[in-house]
C-alpha cells in the first residue's frame, strides 16, 4: 500500500516538473496514470498509521496540484491571447480580401 501511494506522490511531482517545463502532453499522460492509481488506492479503507502517512501525502499532492493548476491557467491565458490575435488577423485578411 505504501509503495502505491509513493508512486502517486512521485507522479504528482513529475506532473509539476512537466507543467514548469510547459510539457502539457506529457503532463496529461502522467495525470491519467495517476488518476487511475488514485482511484484504485482510495477504493480501499486505510489502516491505523497509514492514515497519518497518507494525510501528509495528500497535503503534498494538493499543493502540487495547486501549482500545476496555476501554471496551466497562465498557459491558457497566453493561448487565449494568441488565438485572439490570430482571429483578428484572419478578420483583417478577410476584410482586405472582400475589398479587393
């Protein structure tokens, strides 16, 4: 059980590294793997001392996820801006093409 949870926390750390490096496709693959492991892990009751260990790990995962979400939100903002500029450029080209 501990090994499974260590894998989950390790994957969370890898996700953060991928987010910091803007490696979004890789991050999504890791998140998919982590999600499956988390579903399996949390489908079983935790015993005694494992609860404390897991509680600490959950705090780490939540903090990591928070930073990943902040980084992805910043990236989405950049993408929205780029797409908006592309749309304005396309509109300008269409306006020019119809006036010629």
